[in-house]
C-alpha cells in the first residue's frame, strides 16, 4: 500500500481536483484506491455526493478513543475500485482536542497500519492549513504531491510546503519524496511562464516537466460523475501526470 498526501499551504491551487483526478486514473488502471478527506470543508466528500447533513461517519472517527477501523468507514463511490472516507465539519475541533488527548498526531498512521494491504493506494486530501490534520497526513505519507498554481503567490505556498516537508523528514527520521504538479497553467500569460520557470528552479522537490492547463470543463465540474462527463484536456493531463508519478516510483509502487 502506498500513501500519497496531496497538500499545499495555499488554497485554490487544485488539491481536491488533483486528488479526484489521480484517484480516477489509478482506479481506471485497475488499482484499489482509497481517498481520505482531511478537510473540514469536505469538498472531496461533496464531489462524491456525500451530503453535509446528517454528518456522515468518516475521518473524525479515526481520531476517536477507541478509533474506528478504516474498512468500516470507507464507502464505495461511483467508480469501481475507488472508495472514500468522508470528512465532517467537526474535524475543525481536533486542534483543541489534541491538547488533552495525546497521540492524535499519529492517529492516521496507526489507522493505515491496521488496514495495510487492503488498498493499493491511499490518497489524502488536505486542507491548506498546517495543523494536526496535515501533520498526520505528512507523517503517514510515502510521498508528498504538491499541486501549485503557476502564479507568484502560489510560489510562496510552495516554499512553505517544502519547509514543512523538511521539518517532517527530521521529525520522522526518514525521507519524504516530494513531487510538484504545476496546475491551473495559462500558457498565454507572461506571469504564468515566469512563475513556472521559477517553480522548476526550486530545490528539494521534483517538478513535472509538463503542466495541468486551465480547463473550464475541469474547473466547472461539481461532482465526480461530472468530472468524467466533462472529460477534456485537464483530466487528460492528469493522466499524463500520473504516468510521470508512477515512472518516478520504485517498481513495487507501480500499478499492475
């Protein structure tokens, strides 16, 4: 089982879309995939049609005492081979609980270890906030994928994410391979091209040598089924991005 954390400390760069699209292509290639929504805003859960009310069982129960197993919380999605653990708005309360409930920083790693082997890939969709949930996701990760919009402010978020990855590496005592996906790229603008060049000059991460373009069909998709129905150059580019990620992986991480 490989755990891929999709994170950036800046919002609006395409983290949830990246999680959806990579899960789509992995499942299409025959992998068993689990997506875990770690964002209290639950955009990934809404995209899969999970309603906000009544609040579903999901990610919050992984932090309960005792925690519920992942297998009991995972629900099927519209695509065969792809399952979801949905988020709840109450995830926002975990920061306060961590002060009185020790061990929450490793709750996700422990949950994944208990169900190791059930899925080929686990994709963790993070909120753009460095807190307990992102720390859990980074501690559990076999690799970090950082979607980054090709514009100047997004580069600051990338720099912050790379510093955080280095901090996590020191804390856990093992490498955290980091891969940057340029997203929402408008090749017609000079600022996008300059930002892309600057992104590729960042040390400490592998940057894809292509880009996810701005695609209104991808941007306007309101659900997972809508994403597939609006298949276009954006979703196709994510397929190429997955090929790059798999080519950059050890043999045992490849999709069969």
